[in-house]
C-alpha cells in the first residue's frame, strides 16, 4: 500500500492541490495503513473499510475526547477520494468508494465570539514599546481587521501590501484562491509602525526578505507558535473566552454583520467558496434579531405599551402578568 499512497500523492501534486490538502491526505492514509498493519495487514475490502469506520468512531484524541463528526468526515472523505483513484487504477476490482459513509457534520455556530470591548482588551495586551510587543499587536490587528486565516497571515509578503489602494493581497488562500482585502486606516497605521519601527530591525537578522511577519531571529512564523501566542493574549485579555487565531476571524465576521454589513461582503472578506459557509454567522449575530424581535413580536409590543401607560408597575401586576414570583 505504501507504493499506492506515494503514487496517489504524486497525482495530487500533479493536480496542483495545495500543500495543506496533500498533508491532510497523507496523514489520513498513513493512519489507515497503520491500522491495517496492526490488524494483520488485511487487504482492502468492504468489510475491512466498515471496520475501519468503526475504529475512527472509537478513537480518543489527546484531549480525552473522541474524534468529532467533522474530523471523521474529513478523514473518510480523504479515504473515499483515494479509493476512487485506486478504483481507476484497478478497474478489474469491485468499487470500494461506495463502502465509505460520511458522518453528518453538525451545523454548529462558533462557540466563542469576542465582543467589541473584549476584542479591544485583547489587542491592548501586547507591550508595544518592545519589538515583540509591537509585532504581536500588528499581528492581532491584522487578524481582527481582515478576518484572515492563520496560514494566510503567515505567508503574507511585504509586496502583498498595496499602500496606494490600501489593500492586502492574499495569495493562494484556501482552495488556492486569491483575494484582495481592505486595509483600514487603523490597520494601516499599525502596519506602518511595525514596518518602520520593528521589521527593519528584524530583517537585519534574517536571510528572508519577503515575509511580512518575522520572528525575533528573522525567520518566518510557525503555525503552532503563532496559535500559542494568540491564545496567550486572549487569555490575558480576561474575557473568560478560549480561542486562538480563528476566534478573531469569527469575531470580525460577527461584529461586521451586527454593524450592518451584507453577508455577501462578509463572504468575500473571509474567502468562502459557498455562501452557506458564511451564513453560519447570521445565527451568531443575535443583536439584529433581538432588535427585530423587540420591534415586531406582539408580546414585546404589548409589554412596552403597558409599561409606557404607567410610570411604575406593581408586584401584583407583574405576578398577574406571569412575570413575578
């Protein structure tokens, strides 16, 4: 199976699949290979694949919890794509891809969203008179202002900044799609502070010239370290909420919707291929729904009118209306 996996990976490269997609496929197929080996190396067959799906459902991760339906869906989708390719390579064998059943992904809203005040508290945590603090503040401002993904931020280059048009070019984002993001006045100010007061000193220690954000040693940022840094600042912001880089993405989308942005504009900002992916934020953005509810629901209108008819409401009236003890 090792040779088949290597050939399949070569086919992904030939089809210009993104590096992150290729890593995901390799990781999933190596897991299958390891499971097959630990179970005596049975050949691929429908009953074996059904057993493997049961195995994925039973896996307990580092957090002590089982793989989520979303994680299992990704793993099994990888396996199904591999089996389709494998079936084309072995047309004399019965098709195996139909034996893979993808679990239904829960349509959950993001668990944590920062309020505007909480986001500002997190942004204020870095000590901006130090090289690290100024760089980190600029990174947080970029996440907050643009809703950019972690890997997209890491791969930003200085040349992606267009000062004349006040835009930021994201090259080969998710799905290898480019998009252009607005650079607001506030983010523009922080980028200028970082480029002039911090990056000029970091670049002297670096053999890299293009990456926008660099470590103290002048190297490109690493994903895990970046997540760890953002998670620490969120914790120090005392919001009581847990998250990392993606939390700012959720926050930017939700607050912009609450501010009146159109959902298709949010789709363009976040780089979602499907509007249905963006639509999840309409369920998180509760303020607009609360305003509509207060304005249109008959119970709310009647209660407002009854309160307005009298300067005070007695406890007896509240109990009568079913609102008291």
